[in-house]
């Protein structure tokens, strides 16, 4: 398929996960067994990747992958929701730390995955890569079946308030505004991931080895910073951390815009790592604070924001670089970060939506 067709393919399959996640989230907090949802999602993902070997017609493959990978997208937010309910049941004071630690393992997966994928691709080709990916999802499904206990959510006493609550959440600015801010922040991160290597090679005339160092330094710092920030949750609110992350990202893009040497970008990766660690590590806890009694909904809002943000960033990053040049893309990212800061500044911190809605119904 052409590059344009591939872009459409990835966009449609990604957005299907957003819609299916939203559909499942509203029901997962009303008594559905999360373990069953996770297993079904894993099996769907396994079928989705095997489909690449079975179907070679573009539109048939698009329909099949959109369906099964869309269902599979529910696994990640439901795993986070499962973890949040487990943390609530344990009555731990370190829920944010626990969720940040779990989120850091996702970042670890992003480090290990490309290496493992490269090895499988070199040994068995694309067929082996798709079969291997499907096998991993089947292994995860088996682990969930044997090691996760059955866990059902508490069904609300007033069933008539379910639909009212869902509508109120969608229309509530305390959710809508941060959700839009997170989309922008994830888009900025995706644009930076595309633009920075090209900026180093084409503008600063750095080597590909420098690009590797920049990427490795940032990735290596993210995980310990993410865990450390999770331990500070009782001292600094997640809302404050998100606004701090915008300030740090703004400083980072100012440095990139003015930089004339590659070593500056290497040093600046400490700022980028802190920004990514806060957004990805504490972002989930931010929505958990707003919806403490709706773990499925809070995790899905966070997951959908990251999916849409990455999609916007991946599509917009190359477009901006083509239109205005690699250096000026950093200015665009700076403006997006400032907009995110303004949005978060307008939202009152630490307001628990669940409690607000419950009081309104009572």
C-alpha cells in the first residue's frame, strides 16, 4: 500500500480503539468482570495480528484489523482500572506511586519491544513478526486467566443515574478541558519524537549516533523519574505536576529552538524525560483523582487522550516540518505546550467529579 493508504489505515484502526474503549468504559464500571474484558481484548489482538497473514486485500484487512485491534485496545485501560481497584481494596496511601510504577513498565516495554521486534524480523521475517506478536498476546491472556483473580466492580444502587452520570461527565469542563490538554501534550511528544532526529541530522548536521544517544538518554531517564515522581504524590498534587510539566516542556523547546550544537540536545533530554515522565506517569492518576469511583472511565479517558494525541502528532509532525522547517516545529510545540498550560490553569485542581455528580443527584 502507499504511504497515504497506510496513514489512513493506521488512523482508522487507532480511532476504532477510541470508540470501542469509550463504549466499554461506561459499562466496565457497572459490574462487568474486568478480567473477562482483558482476556477477550487480548484474544482479539492476537486475531488482529494474525489477520495480516490471512488477508491481502486492503479494504478487507482494514475492516478486520479495525474490528479486532479496536476490541484489543480495551486491554490497557482495563488493566489500569483493575490495578486501581486493587489499590483501592488494599487501602494503600501510595496509589499514585503504584500506578506510576505500573505505567513505567509500559515505558520499559517501549524500550524492549523494538529490540525484540528487530530480532524476530531478522530471524523470521514479517510472517514471524506477526505470529510472534500474536503469541505474546496469547501468553498474556493465559497469564491473566491463571494469575488475576476475578474482580467485579460495585454496581451503583441507583441504576437510573448511570446514563445521567455518563452524560454529565462528557459535558463537564473538569474532564473536557484536561482531556483536550492531554491530547495536545501527547501530540507534542509525538511531534518531538519525529522532529528531533530529523532536526539533529538536517539542521545541526549531527550523526545518526548522536540521534541514538539522544533517544537512549531520554528513554533511560524516563523510568526512574516516573517512579520517583509517583512517590511525591502525597506532597504535590497531580494537577500541579501537570502544570509543572508544561513549564518544563516550554523550557525544553526554547532550548531546542535556540540550539546550534548536538550536545545541547543531549543535555536537554533531562528536561524532556521529566516532561514525559509526568505526562505518562502521573497523567493516569490525574484522571483517577477526578473520577475515583470510576476506574474504567478514568483509565479510558487517559488512554483515548494518548491515542488521539499520538495520532495527531504523527500526522501533524511531518506536515509542519515540510511547511515551516525542522527548527520552527519546536516553536509550534512551544505554542501547543503554552496552550495546554493555559487550559490546565483554567481548571480547578483536585475536584472529584464522582462526588460532584453524586451530590447533584442527591
